[in-house]
């Protein structure tokens, strides 16, 4: 995705003055980039957060949201954040893996028993540890947002991993996602989200995987009519802020931002559930078939990923064990 030059210049221009306009009168503006539309549940949740911050800081801290990857893909936005040109990014655990390895835990297939296990992990000590783990890389996580479960979609049902054989499957630029599709027998093709509709339409890739709202709202449902409910991963969206921007706020303002972020995470749970229902109904209306599957063969096929982590990555293995032990 090409960044809009003028907008980018504007962002960088303001970034240069960020920090020196922090007199007690001037408002601090935090620019937030993400790759979904304004109708998406996560945009609505973050919009509520921005309104709350403005209110609780008497307008002294403002969050300006740039949706639709206007400022670039998730990866490009993270790079802008690390350069100081942006202060906040909503990305997800899959792409954060390249910036902070602890997020890999969230990308392990069939790790979470159910939604309650997933919520308890992200809202507990482990979730907070992972959000804090990236401080050295110049950013910290503020909160997670529910992004449901991810499943495969293409032009036929995927009843067992054997059906993925020989298929080019789009994955996020994430080593775990690549390893997972390989373990399931497909050929992983990393692509940015914004490039996927055309790639599916033109047959550059045969299949993809995502949650139901992203599948519907990005209109992938127009070109891939079978959505198989294999639910291989529960990859949360994550809101991050640069440490420079966060540490530059007063303690009260830091609290206001963190509180509003956590409140928006709770709001997101309701928005997400509604969105999943709504987008599924819309997809069914245009002829999409949702396919129920026995997950056992998928679970078995990804076991080598766990063996590999045990053998080669003691830190991640411990984190996975901690997650498995969460009640
Ligand atoms: C989800 C997620 C995005 C991510 C996208 C993808 O929609 O919310 O953050 O970019 O998946 O598959 O790339």
C-alpha cells in the first residue's frame, strides 16, 4: 500500500513540533493509525476511547485517528511510530511478533480453550507482561481488542488440512502464521491486509484466513464463498503507544489514557459480538457457506509447532505453559 505523501508529510511535520509544544496550555495530540474502516468495531471502540480521553483530560490530550491504512500498512505504521512520526498504532499480535517476540504466544494455533480462557489471559498478569515487554523497542501496549477466532476461506470447503495441499494461502507477515500454514500443508504467502482483496480476485493467492468481520467488511466474501469454521487461532488486536509519547505525558494524563484504553477494550467485547453476528448474516445473504468441521485433524497437524518451540525457544515455551495454566 502506497502512503499518501501529503498526509505523511503533515504527520511528520507535526511530529517535529511534538514535545516542544508541551507548554501547559497547548493540547497534546496523539496520532493513531490503523487499517480498518470507520464502520469496524475496533474503530468505534477507539473512537470512544478518544472521546473519553478528551473529556477526562479537559481537552489537554487528544487522540486523532487515521483509519483505512491512510498512513500505511500495520508494519509501516509501526516503523513510523518507532521513528517518532506517529504516537499510536492499532495493530495485532501477529504483526507485533516482528517487533516484540512475546506476542508470538498469541499466534499459537489452538492454544486457547475458549473465549473465557482468552479473556482471562489477556486481562491478567500474562497479558500485562506482554504489553510491557516491548519497552526496549520504543513502545508499550495499552490494551488488547477482541478479534475473535481466525479461520480459512477460499472457493471450496476446507474439511481437513489435506484440502489445503498445494494452495497458496495468504498470511500476515508473521513467522508463526507462516509456520502454521506450512504445518497444515498449504503454501504460506505473506501479504499486507490491504493487498489481499486484489490478490484473491486475481488468483495471486487461493485462500486466506481471518475472523468473520474482517472477511466480510473487506469484501473478501465476494470472491471466496466458503468460510470454514476451523478457528485455528485467536489473535487479538493490540493498541500500542510510543514510549516517548507516553513518558512525555503527566502521570494523570497517562492514567487517563490507560483507563480509557481499558474501558474501550470492555466496550469492544459487545461491539465485537454484534459485529460477528451481523457480518455472518450479511455474508450468508450473498451466498457464503459457513462450514462446520471436526477440528481434531487440524489440532494434530500443528503439534510439531509446539514441539519446535519446546526444543528451540525456552522463553516462549514457558510463556505458553503459563497461558495453558490460566484457569
Ligand atoms: C484482522 C486484524 C488486523 C489485521 C488483519 C490481517 O483484521 O484486525 O489487525 O491486519 O486481520 O489479516 O492482516
